[in-house]
C-alpha cells in the first residue's frame, strides 16, 4: 500500500518537482493543494505528461481553514504533509511585509492544526538558508546560529521553525523534519516542467533564461564589490530535482522513526559556492549564447555569500546531489525553450 502524501503548493516550482519524484519513486501517492495564485493548475497536466499519473488537485487557499480542512475530510489516511505553500520573494517581502507574515504564518498554523486534528503522523517543512542571515563562517551547518533576518521572508521562516518546535513538543506522536534549502534552480531533465516565473523574476536563473531567450533586453548583476572571489554574490545552487528527492529521503526518515527526537533539521545544498558571474559564464558556455548584462549596485535584502555543509543530510537522510551546474543550466534552458514554444502556439 502506498503512502498518501499531501503536498501544499503542489503546483509550485519545488512542489511540482517533488510530486514528480514521489511518483517516480513508486512508494507514494501524492495529492496536491494549491490556490494557484503564484502558479497554474496546468502544472498538473505537465506532471501527467512526464509521469503518466493524474494527480488530484484541490484548488484551495490554505489560509482558508474551513476549506483546507475539507481536503482532509475528502482524502482519508494521509500519511504525511510536505508544506511548500508560501510567498518567497525577498524584494517583494521588503515592500509587502504584512502580506508575507499573514500568508506564510497563517498557512503553517492551519497545516499543523490539520495534522493534529486528522492524525497525520509525518510533517516536512520547506524552510530556507536565509534564516542564517549573514554568517561569520562558511560553510553553514545546522549548528550555525540563526542570525538577524535580512528580510520579512526570512523572518517568516525563522518564526515558522519556532512554531514547529513548540508544536512538536506537545505532539510527541508526530515526526517533523525541517529542510533548509539553499538555492534551487533548473528544471526536470525532460525539460517539460520547471519554474514559472513572473514577467519580472527576482531569482538569478529565470533572469538568465529570459535574457538568453530575449524576453528581457538586458540583465543586471546586483553588487560587484562584495568580499567574494569576483565581487558578485555567492550562493549554493542545487538542482530542483535533487531538492525534490531530498523530500523522499526526509519522508522515509520520518516514517521509519530514525530521528533521535520528533523534530529534526537538515541543510540541503551542494556544498559549493557559485557566484552570479560564474553562473552567467556557465550559461554562455553550455548554450553558446552571449548574455547582455550590466554591473549594478547592491540589492536590498541580499547577503554577500552563503553555502552549505550538507554532511548531516548525507549521513542521516542518505541524500546527496546528483546534478551539477551544467545539468542546472541545460535543464533550465530546455524548459525555457519549451515555454517559448507554448507562447508561440498561443499566438
């Protein structure tokens, strides 16, 4: 019998790739919940095209407690919840802080409340490396102190982790795993599913792709005077399918009660820092396309450098990255070309 897993934010970037990997694994039956405010219901069709499986989608706002709880009434015997649904733009959170606190925290409270009321024993939380802030020493491990949040988005993740810890203390029957992502990029290697970015994306890889295909005339490198190897920001980029597979490892870790306690934390990163300029050069090398970019000032909310020590995830979750930077660029470029074909067909 397969484990039924509820995936909130299931039509989002990481959520949809996690559903794909859950299906490929064969031991899980995913169910998606998403109000599609930052995604599209058509992603379910993309998942079917890749996997052959029609995944149920409940188009529900998780902040609407009554509507969300009806999903649990409809879907019996849910074994675990993977909670992705959250707003995630650093710049947007700087300008709309209350929207971020309201959405990200209310949704988490409702998910945990549902897990308790409907006796869901396993919970996986999508957190972020942004909770560390600017760290005095790299690489970052799980024992690195949580620092000053540079933006409301990061602060919602810090508060969310604390909520989960207090919740776990009074619900010993539940197994909770917090996964702190570094920087997910790329697309499914089929090129048929990837990140659906807004017209003006904030994240580096979608900006590079849109510049490469000509959707934007020019891109800007924000900050060239950081204390890094080439002056641009350094991040730990990790292929989205590797992030997705980590959730399977985390689910099995929880289901098999392998943790020393019922609330554990893991970093998910490659362990390698890649600068903005290095990622641009990798794109140019893989595709043969010269990007039009300019060097600009620092962007509010950014930190100079962060990358992970993921030894704990390797040891306890038996997880490691399978894709390198070329896979990240290649898959993202295939996806961007797929989107270009769809846009052309719609005209």
